[in-house]
């Protein structure tokens, strides 16, 4: 099969989670999710359709390597069948430490993420089977993803529009690279939005401030991601968390928050010193990793 020319953020996510499948147990959980989200069920078999030929080929290769039987023909460019005698689908979503791969299968089966050049974000997954989509929603919302349901064109659809929940979902299915890509896109858009709103100050100075703030926020994300928190004292950690939550707050504003809400008294120059320390720790850690 040849790879289609179409490339999108959803395609990148699916490619990434497929590359995470390492053994047969991972793939069994993945195929369960794929069937939940994609299959049309018949008395003796499941019919699955994957429109992207590259993704379809990767799925079939992994099934072959794990000795999971399927049936396809050359004339079926997007379709394959799984005999119910050859693969038992779990009635309940219970996969212990393989839940990540189950939901990766759900996303590869019917997931789509809309990330246009706007401030809007949209994730949806669907199924032909109402009971299965309800089980998916119950399990996801148990973990507070807050998926909503709608019915459209004989399909049952779950969706979320909040970026933080979308990022949580990417993390939950093991799409770390896509998580960072979307997080960086958000930061870039936030910067562009701030730049567009402010007209009455020197633009070059605004760019310096915004780029500096983006750099600090990326450093903070790096520290949390790589568990470097023990290199900071308690007051500095409070500051980092506030800066992470209020990405575009000025240092003067953060000084006030620290004083009024946390009884921490530090000057703007003191915060700049902590930011220099933050940058040095991140740079040193990156050098050690290389």
C-alpha cells in the first residue's frame, strides 16, 4: 500500500501511537479499541474501514506480527475483516496497565483532532455502536475528560473542545511528541494574540517581552516534565507554578500574588534571578542528556 498524500495533526498522532505498540498484549488492547470505535458488527465477523492507507498498512503489519488473523483483498483498499472466532472483544473496558493502548486504538479507529490556524481546538471520536460509545464515554469521563455526546448521520460521536482536556487525552494515549507540538502551537498562538491586541507600545519591545515569556514557560514545562523540582526551594516552586498557570502575567503582578496569597515577599529583580537560575538548570540538564 502507498502512503496517502494527506497529512494532518490527527495523522501524526495516529502514526505516533502505532509506533508505541511493542508486544502482543499492547496490540490486543489496541485492536479492542479499534473495534469499539470503527467496526460494523455482523453475526460472525467485524468489518473495519481505515481510510488512510498508511495507517491501515501499519495496523495490518502489527496484527500479522502478533498472529492476529484478519481477511482482506486487493480490491478492498480501505477494508478488512476480523472473524469473531479468531478475536474475542472484551465486553467491558478493563485492560489494567494496557488502557493507554486501548484508547490509542479508539483514536486510530475514528479519532480526529481539528487544529486550524485559529484559537479553536476540537477532538472527536465516534462509533457505529451506541453501547460501545457509551462505555468509552463512561471510562473516559471517569478520569474527568468531560466528553460530550451527540448523534450525527447514524454515527455516535464524543467530543471535547477544551485544549487542556485535549492535551490530557494525547498524554493518556501515549502521544508525547504530539502533546509537545500542540503545547508549542498554543504558546505561539497566545503570543500572536497578545501581539495583535496591544497596539500602543513599541512592537520590538513587545516581541522581546513575549519571546522571553515563552522561553520561561518552556523552561518551566521542561522542569516539570523531567522531575527537576528538587533543585528549587519551596518559594521558588510556588513562583514556578504561578508562572505556569498565569503565563502572560508580568513579574510585578506575580510579585503581588506571591505577597497577598502566599505571604512570600520578593522583588522583581529577585524573580529575575530565579528565572536565570531556572534557565541555567534547564541548559545544564540538556547538556547532560546530550
